[in-house]
């Protein structure tokens, strides 16, 4: 028996990075997992790897773009059909967009970031919460960012949408706490994932490692975080061990967001 035995958790953006790391952590703790991503090949690869490592775990994969409301209904319905309920929701899928100053930002890219990071998270909440209400409760973790707490140069839509995720998490906590649903946002700093590797390539195409080293040197811990660091926090927030934390934006950034 593990603490997630007989629990069903949906993870969006599950094919790589923070989503995949959480899938691994939760599978090792006995959860039934609905893995959602819009990258079918990466999703299949992730499922094969996880099934190999955790042969007793149950996985459902759903290819869906979280910015498409019908597709979100689809992954929620498919999860309920397969597992009967939803205990935990890791509302994680998101993109960075491109880096550019506010006045020069490509409007189409801006709208895409809004569609995925803001509307995608909203649709997820909209369709998962009623299922949790019927079950008598649940745990939700939305993924904001340090960019959901303060500004980040050249990332206006990312920062705007991640502040929105922080705000939606507070409201979901207020409105659905009475149904036993605890909702929080996490605010990771720079964690080594494919998304962050791409950001360092954008900052310094000739030497991404130099960009990474420079970034790490500014962190109080002098290093980037690991996706497994984030997975441990997420598993705690999604578990019954979290009995009373709700409506919080929890930074996991080596202390970086405290630098003035
Ligand atoms: P990643 O790019 O490494 O992985 C993201 C996954 O989400 C991919 O598998 C991708 O295919 C999927 N995805 C993206 N858009 C999707 C969509 N519209 N529908 C379905 N799937 C989609 O990114 P990551 O670093 O693991 O980031 C995960 C989340 O964490 C994002 O919301 C990101 O903004 C946030 N975050 C990451 C960091 C970090 O340092 N890595 C820091 C702060 C916040």
C-alpha cells in the first residue's frame, strides 16, 4: 500500500519535464494516472517508460491540447470513464512563448500563450472541479511560476498568464474549499526541463551552457532546481497529507523570488 493507492490523478503536460517527473513520483506511490499531452509521440514514449518501470501502475494516455475546451472535456470524461473519479489534478501544461520586449511582442504568440497558460488552466478547473465536488473533494495544483509572483524581462505574456494562474488558484480555493477541494499554485524558479533548456538556447544560441551558468550564479543556492524537487512538492500537495493548505502560491526556487 502506498499513499496514492486507489487514487486517480490527471497530469497535463505529462510527456516531459515537470509533468513527467510528477508522473514518475505518483506512479511510484501507487496512483492511477491520466497522462495528457498534445505531443503524441512524446506521450507514447513517456507511457512506455513509466509502464516499464511501474508494471503494476495503471496509465491512461489522452492526446489533447489544453487550449481546446472540447479536448479538455474529452480528457476529463475519458479519465472518469476509465477510473471512475478524479482525486488529484496537476494542471501543469504551459509554454513560455518567445522572448521579446513588451512593445515588440508578436501578438499571435502572445495570444497563444494566453490560450494555453490561462485558458487551458481555466478549462481544466472548469471541468475537473464538478467531478471532485461529486466525489466529496480533491486536491488541485496549478502551475504558475516565479513569473507569477514578479516580473521577468522580455516575457510579458508568460508573466501575465502566470499571475492569472496564481489568481485563479486563490479563487478556486475560496469558492470550492467548502466541497473539500484544496487548490494551490506552485511557482517554480528555473528547473532543468526541456522548456528551460530552450530558453537558455534563445538567450545565448552560441553557448546555452554559459546562459545557464550565469542564471544559476544569481540563485541563492547557485544551481538550478531538478524536476524531481518539484515532483515531491506536487505529490505532497496532492496527497491526503495536505489537509489544510489551500489558496497559496508556493515558490520552489531556491529562494530566488526573495532577491531584491
Ligand atoms: P516542458 O516544455 O519541458 O514540458 C511541457 C509539456 O507540456 C510538454 O510535454 C508539452 O508537449 C506539453 N504541452 C505544452 N502545451 C500543451 C498544450 N497546449 N496541451 C497539452 N500539452 C501541452 O515544460 P516544463 O518546464 O516541464 O513546464 C511545465 C510547466 O511548468 C509549464 O506550465 C511551465 O510554464 C511551468 N514552469 C516551468 C519552470 C521551469 O523552470 N521548468 C518554471 C516555472 C514554471
